[in-house]
C-alpha cells in the first residue's frame, strides 16, 4: 500500500490539494485536505502516469547510427529507463514495418524488437508497461507479410498506416523531399531522381491494396488504427472509411479540421509544442490546441518532451488549465488506445502515478509508480 499527502493532485478536470492512497495496484482513495498519514509530497504535483502512443525512441536505441544495430534487449532496457524517468508509465513502442531502400530487409529487425518487448514483458523485468505500435509503410512491397507476422498478439494494440512517398503528405514538394533524402542518405542527384521514380512506382502499385488489407485485419484483430500525416480532406475521408480512430500528425489546418469534425482523436508531437513549430515546416501544434482541435500529444522523438509540453501549454495559452493539458498525455491517449483502466487519478484506476516538481519552469520527475510500485 502506498500513501501520499500534501500533494497538488491533478484530477481529470481540476487540481486539488490533498492525499491519495493506493491498494493492490489501484487508486483506493483521493481526498482533499490535510492528513498526517503517508509520504509528504511537500506541495509537489501528483499526476497520472503518462501514456505515450508513438515513440521512435526504441528504434533510435536499437539503431544509434545508420550502420550500427545494437543488441535489441539492451536497447529496450536503456529505452525503458529513459521513458520511465520521463514520467511515462504506458508506452506504445513504434516498430516500423515494410522494407525500404534504407533498410532493404526490415523483417529481422522488426522481429528482434517485437521479440525483445514480448520476452521482457513475460519476464516482468520492465519498469513500465510496453505495447507495440506497428507503423506500416503502405508502398512497401512486403509490409503485409510483416503485418501478419506481428499483428495477432496481445502486445500489439495499435497500427498506423503511412505513406512517405515523395510528393505526398509529410513531403508535399518533391524538391523538398530530394533535399531531405540527400541530407539523410548522401548520394548524387541522379541517384536521388532514380530513387524518387522507384518510390512513385511502388506507391502506385501497392499503397491502396495494402491500406485496405491492413484496415480490414486491424478491425478483425481489434487494433486501434491511426492515419499518419494527413494533408487533405481526401486523406481524412479515406481514413474514416478505413475505420481510423486517431489522426497522427495532420500536416495542414484543413486536414486537422476535417479529422476533428469527423470525431477522430488528433495526435500531435510534443516536440512541436516545445519548439513552437514543426520540424518539417508543417502546422504548429500549439495553434491547433488554441483552435480546440488537439486531443493527444506524443513525445515522438524526444521522450521528456511529453511532460514538458503538458506543463508548457497552460503557460502559453491563457485560460488553458493544467488538468486539460495533462489529459492530452494521460486520459485521452489511454482511451484512444482502448485502455480504460488508466490515464486518470480516480478511485479504481490503476495507481500509475508521477511526482513532479516545477523547478525554473522545468517539470522535474521526482518519482514514478506503476500499479502502486515505485519504478523510477
Ligand atoms: Fe511521417
């Protein structure tokens, strides 16, 4: 049993000063007012553990340099430590599937990461709870085969369908894409042109049938489905038809508004909030929050950005409270992924909890509990 007192407790809709008790891994009581029982929080925040739906961070640990592939289990543990220390208690690790020029044989890599997560979960040796988010690159010739290999398992709960073909979505200009490609891969202009031509041909052949097949299987398997980088009304309509529930990183206001109107949960990158802009020149997440069109934040490529962005939003936007900001990193992502047992401080929910102190504007994570057990 864990007891905490003298805490600023952030509930789903307001902040109270008081105490909390956890029993058998669940929140058993939340009270406002003073008590003499339990660990003294000295006025620190007590918030629900963060829920992260899309982090590239495991893959970054597994492939720390373009030509270096690290031991997958060691990568997972290093990732687990940093994610837990960032106040995240449930994480969906992004695993890219579908071979491309960068990784021509993707399956063994995806296999190693998926297997590491499943083994470490079974052994109960991870600090926080890890699930798998399959990121499906639709124009890739072998994405369906990879999907079938990893989708039908309780650790896989979320799939997103992506199309990074030049001239599309994240890269509307082919010239901008060539520049990005050159920076990432090196190579001559002629090689860049040939690469773009290959990608366009693959897209024409595979994107639509793969999208339909993955959407159908996701529905059968009960996976939450997300679209990625929606740029137009047509992208959103296509997603709705496919049963998409989450719109990841819409790139234009038009697409975000359409997704919002269609009742999709809109997910944007926390680094975008922290930086005040998108790294690829797309819409600003903070502007979307102002327009009342954002539901979920994701740490994307910087784990600590999730908590930092949630504490920044109330400072940046007048009248936007901490409870609402934190809902974007706790209750909203939990619900979108079908996890109704967590993401909120309320009696009966999982005792996934974080102690936070704001020091010089930085939300410092002082302690983390998963199901009432201290893990960081
Ligand atoms: Fe993207």
